[in-house]
């Protein structure tokens, strides 16, 4: 039996961030919008702020996850977006770029899975 299994994993780095915006409610609204526009299902959101003002945010998706790690002392953010299926994963990166307004971005896209996986 053939089974279609694939996903997209994006590793993004944003540099030159003037404000990492640690407001949990604002970020949650942004991620809800990201998920709606990318055709994803947000299951759970969590957010932890550290003493230096940086934070880690995590969105558990029915299709996988989004993680955001901020480093205000370096004006940088690292993003990890992994989704299974046909979601528009790059849309999330675009919308988060609009939210954080980086001066520079580095993006790596890794296609994962196999369209013709043999299942026994």
C-alpha cells in the first residue's frame, strides 16, 4: 500500500529586530492569524519570558509546531516552523516577518517525507 507523507520544515533567522514585542496576547493573535491564513490548526499556545526580556513561544499545531526564540541582546529571533501536509508554511514566515520587521532574514526550507512511502 502506498501512503503519502510529506512536510515542510522552515528554519528562519531574523536579525536587526528593534522590538521583540514580548506581549503574549499580541503574539498569540499574530499566530492565530498565521495559522488561519496558512490553513493550519492551532491547538495550544505557550509563552515564557526570561529575565533579559527574551522569550520562547511555542504553538502546538494539529499539523506539527511553530517555535519562536528571541534574543533581544542580539536583536535576533530564531524560528522553527514544521508542518505536515499541504499547508502554506512560508506564509507563516512572511506574516511573522511583518510582525517583527527584521532588517535581515535567513531562511532554510527542508522538504521532509516521501510521497510514495510503502506501508506494510
